[in-house]
C-alpha cells in the first residue's frame, strides 16, 4: 500500500476511533481518552493506537486495558462503518511524546544555562 494511502487510512482510523470511544463506549476507564495517532502496519493486519488521558499514568494504563477489552467491538463497528475489507487488529499504547518533548526542552535549557555565554569563547 502506498504511503499516501496509508497516511489517509491512519487519519481516518484515528478520527473514527476517537468518535467511537467518545460516543459509544460506556467503560468509565476510557472516558478521558484522546487518540493522538494511529500507525498501521504495511499489510494492514495490525495498528498501534497511541492515546493520552487526563489522568495519571495509572489511569492511562487502566484506559489501555479498557480499550483492549473493547477492541473487538470497535473493529466490528469500524468494519461496518468504513466498509474496509480488512480492519487491523488494534494495539493500544500510551503516548509519551509530550513528556519526552518537555524533557528535551528542559535539557536544552539546562545546557544553555551551563554553556558559554558567547559563541567561540573557550
């Protein structure tokens, strides 16, 4: 499958999964979930779904468990809704991108404070 088509499918799955979670899942563990990204395998058999929650890390892990238990329901609904020949098997992971970016910013700020004030001043 070409990259442009895969990117469109990833975005479509992200949008529809978000809608399903928000409107159709009644599990209290997934009430604060936001789907940040979906990455499908080239053969469309598997998709990694990255999520964020408003809760702490424990709440995020519980949300992953709740989503995993509803995975079959979501696959069936998406298969009917999107008329896909093959709906990938979903694997849910907590998205740590924001924490990593914050940590990098913190390290860069520390390096700026510890480094020389003027370029070339050694």
